[in-house]
């Protein structure tokens, strides 16, 4: 039996769906961080950062502040380029 294939959407996420996905990924990274699964957290955080970078300034404001702070500052201390 072959492994299940991941479903990929034909159109990239935009607008509210993109904001929702960024928030979901940041929350997932925080859960992994709290569970001390740092390597998994690093991967999830990286995916969240890549999506976050595509947001417009108006869309970034729609991401809850607590999540933005964790993504930008707290996690940068542990997962930044210096590591």
C-alpha cells in the first residue's frame, strides 16, 4: 500500500483564510513548544513565518497580538538565525 497523498489546494490561501491558517500554525507551534518538542516546533514555526511574511500590514493586524508577539519576539530568541 502506498502512503496517503496530501491534498494540495489549487489556489493559494488569501484574505481571511490566510490569516486563519497563520494563526493556526502559530498556535500549533506554541503547543509543540509547551510540550518541549523543539524540533517539531521549529518546523511549524518556520511554516508560520513563511505564511506570515506574505500577509499585508492590514492582515497582520488581524492575527491576535499574543500570537504575533510569540512568533516575532519570544520564539526568535530560541529559533533565530543565530541558532
